C-alpha cells in the first residue's frame, strides 16, 4: 500500500531510510532523499520554510503513484513524504522510496517521480539567508 | 467564491484567501486577481488553479465555492 504524506518539520530517520520497507516481493527499492542545502547561488542559506496545499498535494501524489504503476510496474508501491514548516540545512525535506520487482522499473520510476514532484507538487519554499533576507523560490 | 492563496502570492498580499463573486472558469479566477492586484499579474500568468484535490483548467464545476491558486511550485 502506498504511503503518501506531508510531515511537519524535518523528516525523521525512519522516513528517510528504507530498512522497514524491505520485503521479498520486491527485488528493488529506489530511493531519493532531498536535503536542505546551506547555499544557493552563492548565498548562505540559514533556514528554510515549506508551505504546502495538502489536499491537492495528496491528490497529485496519488495520481503520480498510479502513473508510475502504469508506466513501469503494476506492482510498484510508493512511499513519498514531503516535509512542511521550518527546516535548517542538513534536514531531509523529501523522501521517495519506490519498491518494484526489478531495478530498472524502480530506478526509472524514481527519476520520473522526482521530476513530476518538482513540476506539480503544491509546495513552496522560502529561503532565509545569512543577512536575514528571505526569498520565495520558484521551481528549477 | 473563496480563492485560496499560497506561497509567494499569499506573502505578497498578506492574506491567504480572497473572496470574489461567482467566477465561471479558471482564466476568470486568475484575471480577477490580476485586475485587482496588478503587482501579481505576472505571477498570475504563471499560476494554475485547483479545485479540491486536482488541478482545473477551463470551466469550473457549477456552484464551485472554493478554488486555490497555485503559483509555480518549489518543492522537492
């Protein structure tokens, strides 16, 4: 069963890691963990705030998981959790763990997932810099 | 109709929702905001509209009470 969620604050180790997801039905787990950087375009980042639209976000993730199954492996199971609220450099902001029978499906699905999330997941990031200024970021 | 705002759009106006009269389509929602808040016109051109848990494009379902304006996202 998929686990699609937003998590208040930095992601804890049990969501960043995938040890608890191992199961003999799945020969591969492809993971992506996004970490808050301490720099952006030459500026020192000291803090970061994520705001989300959870209702739309869960809908986006549910449809993404269905698309990944259609494109790569009908038995794929998705764990995708995005942090919200206040984070600092080094914190985990997003964890994607995709379980599939074989590695190629899992890896291709993970790449597709992060690109779709960057494009469609309704989350907005506000960076705070060492000089105290803040900027809302747009996707890259 | 309630128009929910997020991220840079909410920060720019200092509110997280606006209230309009009935609007029939997504273009109308974005145009309504841009007309009343010209500083957001450029952002509106790059924004999408959502109803409930899905993006919308074009005519809104009858009697839609609430929409969300989704400026360019930056998660991940």
